């Protein structure tokens, strides 16, 4: 089911710049019993993305009103809500049209079914061949240009691999194709810098906030693959599946350790 500018439809004008240039931003939100998880964080990132792209962001009041209307028509109790804000319609050429009216798109998707083992035993992850580019102006936000992630995700077909990590051209670990990553060593949590590449994930942000609140030691730093493989524990996260402990990267095996369990417990209490 889709809603565009407040009306139930899946038809969009071919002149919309989301179609022509990927000119817009998006958020993917977990909806459970008509409640939007981490709504404030998602809206703030959406607003931040619109500001960077110089797109007039819909007010929170308007967007929430349209979402509530949309939710009333959705019968599923648990699903994924995707919000897309494009610059709107425009003619040919990269120059953004003056006074463009942004297009507001809402879409509902079935909740993904993940193996229970992902949570209880952990996942096996690989390393992508594709290197993610550096662009600090666009890092941290969810813009519509996801070609790097699409190419990276097409690198593996086997179900044994649940996710793969993306490195930059300096061989620094940045993120997974759909997740952020944390490592633990000697009771210190580590996560890569996403200031120049990657996405500042909602779950990553929440975990860092929890670590600060609970006075846990953590570092945001450049992390090479060799350093990652020497961590005692590793886990990946996003706002849909939450946290998956990592049991293997390449040939290196990890344990589902107490620090990862501690973070999972803190998140469960938070919810």
C-alpha cells in the first residue's frame, strides 16, 4: 500500500526528481501496533537530510497527520513504513527547480522474517569488494542514491552470509550494507567513524547514547579489518532487526559474549 501527498496511490509523475535523479531522502521505520519506533530520531534525520539537500521538509505535524491516516488503512499489526521525501517535479537538468513542491511518499512493507538463530547464535558476515566513497557532505543521512549498497549487496547470494561489511578506499571499516557495526575488546566498545562515509544509523545512535548514560567506555575511531578481527566480540545493528551478534567474519570466529548480551538487555529494558 502506498500514499502520495496524502492520497492512496502508487502512481508518481515520471518528472519527479526522485525518479530522474534520486533527488530526495528516506527513512525506514518499524511499526508495531500502530506505534512508530524511534519516530523522533527518524524525523530529525529526515529533517537533517532535507536541510543538506535544500529540500523544504514537511512539518512534523503534517507528516504525522498523513502517517496516522495511512496507518488506519493498514491492517497489519507489524510492518515496515518507508517515508520518501523527494524534491518534487522538475524538468531536465541537474539544477534544482525554483519553488519545487516536495513529494511525500509513504509505503508499507511486510515485516521481514529473520532466522531465530541470528539472535540466539549470531550471524556470519563477509567483506564487500566494492569500496564505499568518501563524501562528508552526504554522509550520515539517508539519501535516495544507494547504488553503492545495491552493488555491494549483489556480491553474495548464499543464505549463509547475513550481511557484509563495506570498507572505504583507505581500507577502514565503515558499515554493513544495511547495518552499523560495533566491536568489544577489554570492556571497551568500538564503532567506526561515519563522518565521511556511511550512515549514522538510528540504532547506532541509541546504543552510543545508552553507553554514555551507563558510563560504559566506548570509542568512535578508524578501524582496520585486522583490528576488527582481533576484537573479542562483534555485533551489527539497525532499527529494524535490532542487534545481531556476529559469530564469524571470513575465517575468524567470535563468541556471543557478555558485553553484547548486556547491550541487548539494556535495549530491551529501554523498550
